[in-house]
């Protein structure tokens, strides 16, 4: 795993958890202005999610690391992102760009967190597409998942 320092989010929670993971996926951006990215190509994405909260669950976890890996890496690893229902090739807000994939990861994680009794929150998703290109997605304060 790529060791790195991620941008931090100021918050008042007692606990902060960060989970690194990676997945290999292909995608294409179906728009003429995407240039060469209109063609199918792949990346090994490196993701970091930041989750915070004040209460631990009955096992002493803020959130189980395994559940995060299942929601992200297991879902997208070795797939064509365009084949996932959440990415719609008719709407540029849902093309599988790195920005949209980062937002989608946030939405999947927050939807899961909303089911937990201790109610942790996802503060940010850092998604690296290449060694020199990455996106940080942070929901606006007070905004919940759109899913």
C-alpha cells in the first residue's frame, strides 16, 4: 500500500478512523471532451476514507474495517466501472470520472454508516487514480447521502 499523508478534516468528534484500500478497475468517459479517456482504460485506484464519531459499537469499533473494504474494494475491484448501475452514461454527473467515483464511494459508505447504532459519519474520501492525480470528496456540512 502506498504510504502517504492525506488531507485532514477539522472536526469535533472523539474518534477518527482512516482506512486505506486499493482496487483495479477499468472505465471510460463517454463524452467527446474527455479526449483519450473516451477509450476504455484501467487504473489501480488507491482510496482512503475518513470516518469519525463519538461512540464505539458493542465490539469497541467505530466501524469495522472489513465492512469498509467490502463496500469499496470488493464492489469495484476487477470490474468495468461503466457496468455498475450507479454510473449512467447519459448523465455527466454520473460518468465514472474519479470525482464521481469518489462521491459514489462516500455515498455507499455513508448509507451503511446510517444503519449503525453509534452513527459514525464519513468525513472524506481520498481517491488516487494515478501517481500524480487524485480527488478528495467531502460532503458539504449537514448534507446527507443522496442514496
